[in-house]
C-alpha cells in the first residue's frame, strides 16, 4: 500500500507492506498533518514509521471510526485513573513510535476505535484528534458555560479550542496572527480578544504569547497551555503571583469520569459539522505528500489544516 513518512527534512511516499497482526484493520478516509509533524520534519528527524496521528476511517464491518492514536499498558495507576496518556510503563504513539495513519490502511487495537455518528463526514473526521486535545484542557480545568474564554493562536489547535469553548457554551474570543485564521475563528463564533478572561488558552507557547496570556487572564483564572513552550514557560512572575493565576500544562487526551475526551470530541463534531469547512483548507492524495507538507508550512497560502485523502 502507499504510505507517507519523513526523514532528514524530506517527505516520502513509498510502498509498504499492508498491516497485519492483531487488532482491527481500518481503511483510512482522512489523516491530518499536525504541527508536531512539521516540527519533526524541520528538525531533521528520521521516522522509519508511517507518519500521522490524526486519523479516521472505516472498519471491515462498515463502522465509521476515529482512531485514538495512543496505546498504553492499561495496568498502571495512571491508566486506571483515566490518565492513560501519562502512562510511563508501556506507551506507544501512532505515527511516532509505531506506524500511523498517512496510509491506505492501519491495524489498531479495538479500544482505540471511537465509533462515529453517521452525520460526521469521514473526510473531516481526522479533526476529532485536535478537538480532543482542546477539550482535554477545558475538561481538566472544569471550564463551564459561565466562563469567558480567550484563545491565543489561530492554527488548528487554536480553532479547535474555539470550537470546544462554544461546545461548552462559553463566550470565546480569538487572538490570531493571520487574517484567514481570524476569518475561520469568526465562522466558528469567536470575537476578537479584548479585556480579561476566566480561561486563557495559549496554543503557541512563545514568550510573546505567554506574556499576552498573562495580561489577558483575570485574577484567579487559569492559563491553559495547549502549545508547547519549547524555550521554557516564560511568564511575568509578579503578574502571575499577585493575581494567583493558575497554570495548566495540557497534553493529549484521556478520560474523565469514565468518558474519553475523544468521545466528547466526536460528539462536538457531530453537533457542529461546519467545523470541517472552517478548519480544513487543503486536501491531497498520498502521492502528493511533499506538496502537502509544503503547503501546510506556508501560511501565505492561507493553510490551516491540510488533510490526506487516500482515495483522492
């Protein structure tokens, strides 16, 4: 089958063996390019595995599914508590340490499958992964409809955070760098950041955005880090301390009260199918992987989410 990987700053589409072994074989309908894929590509990382962890498809019995792309031990305290994304015993990430979804098919454990409402377009369903990332931060900070939310950063995760805040019932505003990101945020119901907020969702993690997050956070509020601050968490100490602003570093997705963040994200997309139109700007075949990654990195082309459709 055809599959995409990257190594030493280059993207490749190659023929690989069809997946075998235990699990459920999924025919892939959509796979998104994540910012982490771009970071690893630009860092010159060598990935012998099929790339991609934003994945949706259909099983042999015709069930449409999203794929939660992490496999954990299921036995440690973190796994048993619903924090299986923090498993340190036996953790694997699709598209990272094992094969991912930028391919025609993938074999995955049955517990990674999230059945989807038939109202969800499979060509958009790879968005469930970034939506789950955004929802996780809101769920773990107990965000409610009465909270006013500011989202800093208008890429995929920022727009997913806008959609997640609207799903909860919050008023939400967006600070984005590019006009096409602001337009997408507006389609999803976001205004422009102005004033102080109960939840500030930083989806970038630079010194500049963290400073803006601190200035935008109400006394006693939460700053939720969905972006990874590669140079350290550079916040103005006096502002944070004097206002008792709390910080929640949020990563991936888990389960709260027995409900997976992925399940909530699937419900969100079913209720708000226009999310796909707002966020997905480009679609490519697996054969055009090099061009797809180039477009994903070039914001002058007004790209937000770039998606592979193996049947394109």
